[in-house]
C-alpha cells in the first residue's frame, strides 16, 4: 500500500486508487474550464 505520510503530501486533485488485481494507480482529476472552448474559437468576420 501507500504510506500514510505520502497520502498527506499529495497535491490537490491527485489520488491513489486500489483496483482489481491488487494494482495501485496514481492519478489526478483534470480541471475543466467551461469557458475554454469559447475563448479559443476564432471570431467571425462581420
């Protein structure tokens, strides 16, 4: 397993998961910006 002191040092939105087969996975949740698509769209010529 993962030592308790390491769990306390994980950055925000990162995690460890224990999955089937006894595997341990380290991951992070993405930060979703709902306005990102709007800012990156080219402006239409008038």
